C-alpha cells in the first residue's frame, strides 16, 4: 500500500492592466486571487501469483489555473488563435473568480511477467470538476489581424484567426493503455528487443459534447538493437481517425508514422572523458499527410513531411 499527499497555497496578483479588449478597448485589472490546492493518491498492489500483479489506484487532486488560462487577451500567432482568459471571459458573465480544477479518479493495472516478456494493461476513469479548456466561438468567432476587429466571416482567411474563450465545465476522462515488451535476444553481440503498445483516451463534457483537441486511439511497434556503442531503433505508429471532436472542430484522418534512429559513440583517448556521438534521425519516412487532432493548426498546415537529420555531438 502506497499513500501520498501534498498541500499548496498560491496567490495570483495582477500588477498591470491587460491589453485592450475590442471593440471598446476595455482594460482589466483584477483583485488578487488566492488558491488552496491539494493532491492525494493511494495505490494497493496485490501479487496474485509469481507472474501476475494487480495494482488498484485512487487519486484526488486539484490544479490551480495557469497565468495564461486566467489573463490571456490577444492574438497567439503560433496557434493562429485569439485567446481570452478565464478572468476576462468570466467578467462578462459574473464576478466570481475561476475555480481550481478538481480531479477524482480510479485506475486498475494488471502486470504480468513470463517467458515471453513483460506485459501490462491499465484502464482509468477520472471525473473532473471545473475542467479548463479553450472553446472556439461561434459568434464573432474570427479576429481580423489587419483591421483589429472581430468578425463572423472573413474574405481573406489568412488575415483572420479563430477566437477561443477559456471556459470551465465538468468533464470525464476514460481510457486504457497496453504494452508488451518481449525478452531481449542476443543478436551479433548486441541486445535486440521488440515492444508492442496501444493506448486511447476519451474526454467528454458532462452531459454535453466531446472535449476539443483530444488524441485518437494509437497502436504501434518498436524495434531496438544496441551493443553499448551502436544503437538503432525503428518505430511504427498507426494513429486512428479522430471522429469524437469538440464544437466547431473538423475530424482528422488516420495516418501511419514510421521513424528511424541510429547513433554511434566514438570514445576519444585523453586525460578527460571525451566522446563523439554520430547520429542519423529520420522522421515520417512514409511522407504521410499528418494532421494531428491535438493541433490548433490542423486545418491550415500538416505536420512536417519526410525529414532526415545527420549530426555530430561532442561531449566532455
């Protein structure tokens, strides 16, 4: 049996006025806000047999809103979004400060060790009070960066960015993960190992729709070989389509991601411990059109295509 806990007190003090909120260029200065948060976790491990183990976990935790979640106001060009923080969004609805998120969850893990490797699988269920997320606006949902005005539609989309409000809503998170690591095999003086894995998480607003920008189901295979000086790895992921989308979001298609990596360590003689690492890194070798469901930019640009990087790193 394992137990853990933590208590934290935090005060947020705004010292300067926010940027002006259009169309009236309104500025905000909020009173200091203090938060008290805690974290508690417990885990009970039971050895069912020499090979099988069950781990049952309970946890309860709070998370204080981050500064950007409270006070964001303005364009964020890296995500092509105009962000409005919780304090500013709430000020348009009521004067009460945002609540800290509260997580209460349970998880069950099964671990197995045998002649064909190590295997583990887990399922979890978490209820979240006052979950913080960014929701895309439907009215005046675009901000024209050239004219500095909010619009319902834009003639030139490259000059407009979507408007997102930080909001709070109760939510539930459910999911699973599975991993199987086969025993290492001696191949040409090195250790060869294979790993299989899969995972998935589903997030839903209580009594409402799916959470935005959630990752889809994933499964894959990893192969590694190393002998202390030379190391190589191949990794293949199949990422499913994401059809459980939030409001005003587009679905994303499934894709295959194949990456490779190899490195060699060359030790340099001398009075100091010196070594040179030569590496080759290759990403998205299949040159797939990848649009991640977790990305704000998936409708504008895909992830990078085939990428090959060769490098040398010197350490002493």
